[in-house]
C-alpha cells in the first residue's frame, strides 16, 4: 500500500505469529516487527496490527532506499 512517499507494508500475520519470538512477546506482529526494524537501524511505525509504515523523505536517494530494503529483508529472514 502506498500514498506518495508514505508506504505501508501489509504483513502476513499468520506467518509472523508462528515465529516463537513473536508469540512469546505477546505483541501484535506489526509492533514486534517495528521494534526489530528500529533495533536494526530502520525507523518505521506500526500502523494497525498488520501494517508497518515507512515515511521516507522526498529527497530519498536510491542508495538509502536500497539500504532500507536490505534491512527490511534481513530482519524478516532472521
């Protein structure tokens, strides 16, 4: 989902909730993932139980976008 530079990634709650770390946290998938992404260096906000929102600046460079996607991918595949 996207509107301008505001991007909402809709999560597969079933898959994330099946992870032991998410289940043990007792938190919604979006809040758990947002905390993990922040710990890994990517500033995001949860937006409901299954959406993580990115709000990149309008002057975002290709290198910054690539780094953000790398962090997102790395965090999801731990």
